[in-house]
């Protein structure tokens, strides 16, 4: 039995939302984002997110912790520095980060966002 204050991170039984980045942000491809939201409380958001191949502009106003389950993405900051995100990696993206997110292989991640 699971404690009522413990939430298992899974896509099972959670209805996903599907969207695309705004057209003016897309730099390559036709990326599709699928999100399984698990928690949205008092500026805290968590769940699972998947994106298909493509590249788009990003700008972070919040903190985000990510754990990559599958795939390969490349974050490139506004100065051209690249960070490769691959299965098994975890990162914190801080407010103020600007650049691009490029999905090289469909990427699935856990996320926790603090707005």
C-alpha cells in the first residue's frame, strides 16, 4: 500500500495533453510535446514530458529539475554553449536561462518546476 502523501511518477492512468511550441519559436522540424501532469499546487508543477524531433527557442522564468528517461536533447544557451541531455541524466535549469532546446531523439523526462 502506498502512503496518500506519496505520488508514483508514471504515465499510467494520467490523461496527457498534447501541444506544439508557438510557431514563432520553432526553428526546425515540427516538435510535438506531450505532458502528463501529476501535480499542480501553489506554483509547483510536476509530471512527465515527451517531445519529438525539432528545435525551438526557450526562456526560463522558473526553476526546473529534469530527469531524462529516454532520448537525446541538446540545450544551447544564448552564447552557444551546449548541454547534451541523455537517458540517465538529471539537471537543474535556473531562471534566466535562454537559448534553444533541440530534440535529436524523442525525449522523455520527469520534471519538477517551481514558479
